[in-house]
C-alpha cells in the first residue's frame, strides 16, 4: 500500500483544477497556479518512470479491496512514459497558454478544464480496470467538449458538434464491449480479464468483442475509416487547445488500442493484427494525402496527426518487441513534435494574422529563429536523421524487415517522403516565399517583435520541445532502453498479471 | 426473458442507428440517447437475469449460500446512466447553440468547418 504515488497523476491535476477554480476572477493567479500544477505533473511523471525503471511494474489496490474486486491502478513502463509525456505537454502548454489564450477564455475556466482534461488522460493511462478506463475516457471527453466550444465561435460550435456526436457513438461501443467482456469473464480487472479470456472456450466471440473495442478506440485514435471527425474539429479552437488535443488526446486512443491488443485480445493474432496492419497502411496514406491537399496550416497539420497514428498502429500490428518499442518511441516523439509544430503555427498566426499558406510569406527573413524552430520538428516529423523521428521509424522499419512485412515498410517509407513533401510545402509557402502583398497587416506597419514581453511565453515552450527532440535524436540510448523495457512488459503480459493479481495474495 | 430483452436491445440499436443517420439535429440527439440506453440494457442483460434473489447476506450468516443476482452490472449501468445524462444535457445545450450560430438544424448544411478557411 505504499505505492500511493500511482494515485498522484490523477489527484494532482484534480487538486490543481479545484484550486484554480477557487481563484475564478483572478486570471494571473490562475496562470501561476496552473504552471505550478503542470510542473508538479511533469515531476510526478519523472518519478513514476524512475520508480518503474528501478522496481518494475507497480500496482495499488484502491481502498485495499483485493485485486479482481476493487479498482486497481497499474503503472508499467508504457503507462509511466505516457504519464511523463502528459506531464511534459502540460508543462509546455502552461507556459504557452499565458500569452496564447485570450482573456475571455481564461475567464471562463480554461485552466480548470485543462486540468480536468489531464486528470482524465492520466487516469486512462494508469488504470488497470476496464470500466474505470471508460469513466476516465468520459472525464477526458467532457472536458474536451467544453474546451472545444470555449469561446463560442461559429466554427468551434460546429466542429464540436461533429466531435461530440462521433465520440458519443464511440463511447457506446466501448460500453457495449465492456458489457460483453463482463458477461464472458465476470470481471473488470484487466489482468484478470487477460487470464480468464485465455481460458475462454469460444475464441470466436472474443474476436467479435475485440472488433467492438477496435471501433471504439479506433474512433478516438482517428484510424483510417473512422477519422473524419478529426479534420472537421481539431482546427477550430485556439491553437493552444488544438496543440493539447493533437499531442495528447488522439494518443490516448492509441494507448488503449495497444493496451487491449497486447494484454487480452491476443488469441487470434492472425485475424486481428492483420486487420490492424491494413488499417495502419490506409491510415498513413490517407492522412498524408489529405494533408498534401491543404493550404490551411492547422488543417494540414491535423491531417498529419492521422498519418502519424498509422505508424503507431503499424508497430502494434507487427507485434514484436522491437515493433512495439518503435511504436512507443513514435508516440513519445510525435507528442513532442506535433505539439511543437502547432505551437509554431500559432505564433505565425499571431504575428501575421493568418494560417493560410497562400497569404503568408517571408517569415524566415523576418524571424530566422522561428524558421529554425519550425524546421527542426518538421524534419523530425518526416524522419530525418539525426532527429527523434528517425529513430522511431528506424525501429519500426527494422522490426518490419524482421517480421517480413514488406508491404507495410514500403507504404511507411513512401508516406515519410510525402510527409517531407508537405513540410517543405509549409516551408516554401510560409517561410521562403516573398511576403505576399500584405492582406493581413496594414502597409508600412513594422514587423511585430518576437522577443517582446508576452511573446516570450510563446517562444520558451517551442525552444524546450525542440531541445527535447534534438536530445532524443543525439542521445537515443536511454530512450531506447526505456521503450524496450516497456515493449517487453507489453509482450509478456504475465508480468503485468502477476503484479496485479499477485499483490492480493 | 433474455430472448425478449435481446430483441429489445437489437431494436434499440437499430432505432438508434436509424435516428443518428437522419439529417435533423434533434433526431440525431434522440438517436444518441437510444444508443446509450441500448448499451446499458445490454450490460444489464449480459450480467444474467435472476428474479427475486437479492444479493443480501442473511443476518448471522458469514456468506451467501444460494445463487443471487450479480449487483455489479447494475452499479456499472448506474455510472453509465449518470455519465450519459450529463453528456446528453451538454449536447442539448450544444445543439441550441448550433441552431443559434449556424441557423440550420440540417446536418447536411453544417459545412463551415469543411470549407477552406
């Protein structure tokens, strides 16, 4: 019972949300408290990773109810890494939000909502109970609904409507899946489900339930035929909210897919993981082709989220330790890089008043630093050595060769090239092209200063994330070790099961 | 009883999907509500139906000796109902907003987010 740090990723954001809400009318106090809260979450993430690294998988039985009966919280390496990434996102966004979110939105509870969102996300990462996971998903969803509508612009309201509808359908599928699982095994504890499902005689029925979960989590993760809500909604809110959603929310779906398809839906790999492989390929291709057609930066980047989700699913579908390690590294890398790209696009829009590539131009002349800060994550996203994206794609492709999945390797390489194409498109249009006849600024108006007071809040998070990406690129060794450990835990669910169920004996 | 409920659940799912595919926003909300009812009833049925066997330990006894109904599915449904109640309330306010700012209740005409910038 001394593993109470496992409760911290849930309680800490909740406490932050409550305290921030108390200071409802004092925006600057809210900003400061939110920063403290986010720093704390990052620290908790680091502690959790350290603890799991040193002592192996950790679990805690809430209320001391023994394992299959009560709610269990479990942190294996994968969960710990995800909590750490959530903490990092919270930390950089806490700085960025100070200057990026307008007063009106801060006044209507932006900080409280962001913290409940992080609570839901961390809860989903850390829980070992399938129904509890459903509840955390709902916490996360309701916060994200309100964050999307916050401000009430026409586009936002309409985008939220699409987002809400599809996500409620996904939740209904999830709930039905949980119901089936309970009916088949009589338990909700994920480790216990894994044991009981492996002994279940009717394996065909398990595959049917697996498909329910695939649809439910597939909608959240925005995989191939289920992604249409994402490009319709993610570009509508202010850029700080979009960046949190892009970095974090769709990865929760991927996390859940990896969790259930490594822990208990492993009886019929020939069918389920082949299907995942096909989905992965189509997700990559459709996402990147959609992005190639866009001239609005946020929409372009939103479609790239989808294409990158494909790589993560590819790692799950190949289903070897190396492939899963690649998938997890890709999730971490993508959270950093994708958040960073959205932040850069937000700064561009703040400086030039537009996201439209056809209007923008000449940014690298006016703001060389901003050019660098865009170029590094953009090349990393495309997988250029020696940046972070190169290593995760290398792991995935190496795993693909070992498993002799040549088709998916070919697809992933072509998609990388197309990713590079759309990144150079942004570069050429927004950064290199001569500044178009100014439609957005008045003629003769001097360029806004990037280093002036409130804009520094925008600059620091981008520099931090770029540094993290470069660090992973040049010193990949510790990150490799961590994701390898996570992948081994996932491939040998027996450890996980022993820790959760053994703890009760 | 199980067979009857199975048909009811099937009917609810079918009705929900039909309503979700309608173009009218209000009907879509009714469809979503039906969908959550269908899932709840599914959990209820799948937890085995037993009539008049409350899971209460007799006074003086240490444990239950006969077969009793499983209380857990009902606890799950209660949680799910509360969640879907909150979400439905949010969605109703949202469609009111949609109607005010976009001015249509036809899903096919909600195209603001699809037009380029």
